[in-house]
C-alpha cells in the first residue's frame, strides 16, 4: 500500500502499528523466524537530512519496541527514505526477502500534499510505504516451499475428500460431501471406479488433510470413517464431530 499518510507527531506510533501488523500476517502463515535490517540513507538521496534522521529514528523505535533483533544496513535505504526489510526463514532455514516498511518524505512534497493541523496551518504529512508480503507471487512460492505443499488445514486448497467404497455408497457419500460444502469447507468427492486403498493413497500423495471413507456400516449408522494425513485412522464419528474437528483446526490455524 503506497497511499498511507500520517502526521509527523504520529510517525512512531504508525510505524509500530505497521510493523506489528506485518509480523502478525507472517506469523499467521507460519513464519516465526526473521532476519531484519534497518536500511539507512544512501549516498544519493532526496529530501532533507533532518527528515531522514527523524524517519530512521522512527523505524529504529518500532524495532526496539518489538524486541526483535535487527541489523543496521548502512546506505541501503532507497533514495526517498529509510526502510525496514524483513527476510523470513522457511522450514529449511532459507531466508527470503518479503516484507518492507519505508518512510517517504519525497512524494508528499512533490505532490504538494497538505493537511490542516491543530494550529490551523497547513503541514506536510509523511507517507509510509508497506509491503506486507512483498511480491504476492514470490510469497506463495515461499509458502509452498515452506510447507512442501502440505499446507495446514486452514490454508490447504482441499480440506477434505469423501471416498465411497463402492458405487452403491455414492448417494450417502454425496450427502456427506454436500453437508461439508454447506459448512463452507473446501471438499471434494472421489467417485471413480477405483479401489478404496488406491483412492486413499492418492489423497495422501495430494496432501489432503482429511479423508472420509463411507461404506455399508457408515451409511447404515449415519456415520463416517475418518483418516487424517500424518495421523492415520481416527475411527468412526458422526458428521458433527468431524465438522467441529475441522473448524477447530481452521480457528487455530493448524
């Protein structure tokens, strides 16, 4: 977002809020280790040195307040202002440049942006550039690498797949499938004329978190047999129990 303005008096507070929001987003997606850099004034820059110093101190204040370790990267700020660069670490310990927070005194001056202060006089605001994820395409690439495609339930494209044992169970399987869709879970149904073991193995390879198997007993007792990726057979349960289990995983970002 490149249209975020604040007053000079609110600069420290707003940068702290942006940093907290950025870290919240990264942690939600499962990234908890970072390399953080505070990039300072380059050799060629625009604007007043006083404003650069004020912006750099505001970024430093936000980082110190967060308690996270960071390094100074001398002269690596952009020509219009200093910045915070956050490199996230994936499950293999590799660093990826993603999030950036930048302070910009230049554009408000060039566009002659003003606000009326409490003193009734016009003042120039400060622009904050923020990139929560950096490039969205790159972020999703990092996300796939981080989880090796085995996404948590809340994030995975398909959360559950219904597997009927034979053709005579298709009707009950369809009912279970539609009940999952009604709860707004991302579900599929595998009605192919294949052995159930083959379907389960393929669902495991496709990293689908929940496999729901239905046969004679399940249809007769209005139950389902559930397997979970990584945990194996969870036994029989009713649909409400499964819904609650999936919803809990989603709520906890599992």
